[in-house]
C-alpha cells in the first residue's frame, strides 16, 4: 500500500511537514521588547532551518497555510506592530527578516560540509584549484580567514540579524 491510500496527495504530505517545521519555530515572546522578541524568533527559525536544510523554500509559497503557519505569522505581525511599525514598515520588516533567515539557511545548506568545521578542508581544495596571483584577495581571504581555527560561516548570522534589527528599530518611529 502506498501512503497515498491514507493521504490525498504529495501536497498534503508536504503541507503536514511544513506545519511541523513551523511548530518547531519559537514565537516571539510577548513579554520581551519587540526587537528582542523578534530576535528570539529569528534565532529559533535559523536553528530549525539548520536542522531541516530542505525546508526554507517550502515555507512561504503556500496558498493554504495551516494553523501552525497562521499562528506563527499572526505572532510575528503582532510583535512588529507592537514595536510601533506602520503597516508598510511591518510588511518590509517581515520580508527583510524572512529573506535574510531563509537566504542564510539556503546558503548554509549549500556550503560544502554545511559551513562548519569541515569547510576548511574544502576551502583548501578549492584554493588549490586557482592561481593566487590572479585572485589575490580570494586567496588571502581563504588563508587568513576561512582556514583559521574557529571559522564558521554560521557565526555571521547573529551579526547580520542585529544589523537588520537596529535598522528596523531606528525606523519604528513611522506612524501606524
């Protein structure tokens, strides 16, 4: 028997899996100031997408979102509005934040060795394939940064998120 005997289609299966992913992402805590609450949500979303690297492209293009997705979107929108963002800024903030989260998760998933400890070995292989005289900055970046102990691509996520939140916070004066 196939699973389709029990479920109507592949789309139903994907919807259920996407709902489970949304259920794993922490909602922005209502008791925190809005920027801190959004940060909690974004860090959680990043962590969940690192655990499920295939999920980012599936989360948003849905026409029939389920209750977990709707609950999640409601909480994020309410948090942004609580911060004083106008509807226009709320729309922009949500798009920027999710584009950053999903894009970063996609890039991490595509990196050799997941962008973690094994990336140094892959970086050495890649840098051996090109002439450092023709690509001196790329060679220096690889040697002086990527191949250094402790380098992790994912470490940049929080830095970028904090830059975005600082920019949004300075824009929150926009009228509702």
